[in-house]
């Protein structure tokens, strides 16, 4: 299954989380996930991709991914 989210380094050296399907920065609860440290971005992108895999598995009737 394709990972929906990835991180992208900005020219300023910070990191943004990008929706690879749209090419746009991710916005969660009205907050754009931009200008983060690499550690923050890496942790959040892993959580977002896990949540997305769970949601897509539920829709397709597939088993949930392992933790």
C-alpha cells in the first residue's frame, strides 16, 4: 500500500509533511504541519501513515497493519 504522507525539507532547513496524493502540505485540525524539526516531522509522518493505513484497510475490509 502506498504511503500517503512524506516529509519534505524546505529551503530554510525545516521540514513539512506533504500529502503525496495532492502534493500539498498536510493540515490537521486547522494547523498546517510545516516548519518542523526533522524529529517532529518524522514522528508525525509515521503516525499519519499508520492512521491512513488503518482507515484504508477498514474501507477495503483488509486486516489492520501491525503496530
